[in-house]
C-alpha cells in the first residue's frame, strides 16, 4: 500500500513537470511570435469576441477560409 502512495506522488510530479514544460514552451513561442510582430490587436473586447466567434463558426461549419493574416 505504501508503494502505491509513493507511485501516485511520483506520477503526479511527472505530470506536473510535463505540464510546466509545455507551458514554458508555449510562453516561449508566444514571446518569439510577439517579438517578430506576429500578433493582432483589437480595438475592444467586443471586436475580439466577434473575431473569435467568426473563427469558431468557420470551424464548426467545416469551412476553410483563406489563410488568416496575422
């Protein structure tokens, strides 16, 4: 029983380590893109919501739009 508890702790630590690695990698990619000017700005939260809704609708409806510019 004691080994099972240790195994659970070790598994949890491995999962946390993997998540932290993925988060750091995503943050690095985001910073590199931002430094390269690959981002979009929105005038308001509503404008962002409209854009995200449009993208979601295209995905849900299976439409392939022209490549979006960043």
